[in-house]
């Protein structure tokens, strides 16, 4: 975009939570949210910098995956064979 930026600083804060017990197989982790702050210094017009910021955010795979969740396909193998961790729970006495 041929836009001059003299200085850029990005701050990211992620909040996570975990509850339960690993031994009891009740552990549950989750994300609580993210905060970002972008500090820019530039002599360019505000509109031109705004376009750069919009393009950067719209082109960021991680940010877009968080803002617009996507399906996750999971596969497991054990010793070369397909494996289902959910179907292989230890039976409680």
C-alpha cells in the first residue's frame, strides 16, 4: 500500500481459565477473551493508516479464526490404527 509507518507497537492480552481435575478426567480449559492494542506513529493521513490497519486485521488468519470460528477436524491414531479417545474411557467400578 506504499504507506510509511515510523513506529508500530502491538500489545496482546489473552485470558484463559482451567477447572477440574486431570486425574478425574474432568479438566476443562477455555478461553475467556483477547485484548489487542496497536500504537502507530506515522505522518500519513489517518484514512490511509486506517486502510492499512483494516487490511492487516482482515488478512490475519489467527484473528479471523477467533472472530469467525471455524470447524476443527480431529483425528487420532494409536500404534498406527484409528483411535477414538472418547470411546476408550476406562470403566469405573
